C-alpha cells in the first residue's frame, strides 16, 4: 500500500475527518448508506479503507490532544 495521504494534513483537518468518518460509519452500521446514498460492497469497502487511513493519521497527528493547542 502507498503512504497515507492523510498524514500530510494538519491535526485539525485530521480531527475533522475522523469525526466525519465516525458519522458515516454510524450511518453504515444502521443500514442508512445502502438506501439514499446508494452504497454497495465497493463503496462500503472504500469507506472502511478510508476510515483505517484516517484513524492511522489521527493517532499520529492528534491522539486525544486538543487540536487548538497543537502547533501547525
């Protein structure tokens, strides 16, 4: 696999993406992405991969720190 593209983002951007991924995964768990968003197996697999990469970046760049306190 190539390098993680999310590692180059600011801690604040990574934190926002992590929040967004959590929301989308919650929608997927409740079956809401299959309906109105047209998610099938390929999009679900892509979402899982993106979550893995975002989470890896979050652990490296944020890891429970207050992003307002992290220098850019």
